[in-house]
C-alpha cells in the first residue's frame, strides 16, 4: 500500500513563492500568486502577501490561520505535471 505524500518542510522564497520538500524525497519551488487573484471569503486575505507568509504545516498540508489549506497530494501532482519537482540529494 502506498503512503500518501505530505509536505515535510517549507521555505519562503519571496512573495507568494515557496520551496516545498515532500515526504517522497522530491522538492521544488512553486508560485502561489494565483491565490491573490482568486475571489471568495477564504482567499480574500491572500490579496495581502504578508498574510500568505503566515503559512504553516498542519498534518503535512499547507495551512493558513483562516483554515484554508492546500492538499499536499494535489499540489504534488500539479508540481509533478508542471515539472518543478526533483529528487533532493542529501549532502553528507
């Protein structure tokens, strides 16, 4: 049985940009600026880049204080399809 992929670590790279490390050993950078362009009560706070920076991990998912979260499985699939994922090699 395959274990669901989760996000194990994040790094803020700039406005709406994160580097994500997944539990399957892959990592990549992703631009989340589309959140600022969305409409609706859950995404309204993302119009402020400082709010985006309040991101944290909850059970391996990107989460914000208003309860908005992003499925790590869906994000991993989107990143894999777009090409920014690669295997991170640990340096001893």
